[in-house]
C-alpha cells in the first residue's frame, strides 16, 4: 500500500515535467524573442502581400528580428487601407525616423521579408511602440517583369548586333575604312618626306649662318682688342 502513492507521485511528476517541457518548446518556437531583450515597433505599408508572421526582419542586409503581428487598418480618415506590420528588434539596434522600410523577396519566388535601410541618421530614435511608414513593396510580378524587360533588351541588342554583322554593307564599310586609313598613312608619309627635304635644304643655310656668326665673333674679338690697345699705344707715344 505504501508503494502506490509513491508510484503515482513519480508518474505525476514526470507527466508534469513533460507537459512543462512541451510548453516551453512550443512557446519558444512561437515567441523565441521573449527570452532576449528587445522591443517592438510598427511599420505601415500600403500592401504587405506575402508577408507572414515570423518572417525575418533585416537591417542593412543582416537578419536582426522577425515579424510578430500583421493586421489591416482602415478608418474614416484614411481612404486607402494600410497594413500594420509589428516587428521585434533587439535592444541594441536603434531605428531612426528617417530610415527606410520596405518588403523584399528572398530569391526569385522566395519568402517575403522586411528590410530596413539606414537613412541620413538625422531623424529621432524610435522608441518601443512607435510607427515607421514603409516606402514600398517589391512583388514577384514586379520583379519578374523587371527581369523579363532586361532579358528583352538584351535579346534586342543581340539581334541588332547580328543584323550589323550579317549586313551586306558591312564588308563595303570595312573596305572603305581600310582604304581611308591607307590613304591617310600615305599622306603622312609624304608629309614626313617633305619635311625631311625641307630640313635638308635648310641645312646649308644653317651652316652658312653658323660660319658667318663665327667670323663675326672673330672680328668682334679683334675690334675689342684693338679698342684696348689703341689708348695704351697713344699714351706711350705721348710720353
């Protein structure tokens, strides 16, 4: 009779322990950030298509938090409905009023996430519960349309290049360009030859001028010596 209460107590203890651990695991999966110091702010978007609770929140490309709540707001003062996205952020991360928030996609058709980009840094620091207006949403359709437009432009460029290369006028244009280049080379060669001939003709003139200059220097030296000797000779004759 003494073993039955003891056995029941042990079974009850293990059952309670199992329920407690199960609750901790479930609670931790659903709301893991409660164990970390942080705060929540609200983001307003015109549309938040594809954003789910638990979606990652990135700041400057680094995952820092997650979406904890999503709902739609529409009252008499607002003509267009707005989506309120409540996000959790760690305490050390400060978001300013001039930062930008938008919704992006991971991959071509991946899950949605919230991206916060740092602004000029002049806005006030948002406190817990404050609101930041989002700047836009990147949808799969817009992303796909952008990729398709880029591919279309690339295809048109390739077709234009193929048309130019396959054009019957291309050989004629290349031949004309080569002929013009050859004529230019010939003209430059003639100009160089003419300049060489001109230098050859000027060389005797330069030589004559050099010889005459040397002669003038000799005569100038003679006159300078004579100008010095003549007064000396005159003084000697007077004495």
